[in-house]
């Protein structure tokens, strides 16, 4: 009950999608960066770009695809959070 009061009308699955998407982007992006030591800067740039595009595409229908906790928090605080109906 406290969670619903704190978040208002934001569904929990939206928060979980945001958390998982951010985690995956950091984890996979870090792997691309670590790999760029031996393969060059282009690997890091292309890897991070493709990773961000894929994860944003995957989470856009659930949480809005922000992948930035500061942006998502600002949307919730200002009452402009993305309301995606559960299907």
C-alpha cells in the first residue's frame, strides 16, 4: 500500500522494466567498452549505440523507454508519466 501511495498511478511492471533496461544497458555497454581496448573505439561506439537502440525498443511499450532514472522520476513528479495499458 505504501508503494502505491508513493508512486501514484505508476504500475510496478513499468518500474521493473525501467530498472532491468537500465541494468542491461550498463552491463552490455560496459562489456562493449571493455572489448574496445583490443578492438578499437568503433567497437565501443557501435556496441553502445546498438545496445541502447535495442533496449529502448524493448522497453518503450512498457515504461516509455527512458532508461534514465532521473528522466523517469521527473515525469512521475510532474504527473506526465507514460501510462501504457496492460494487455
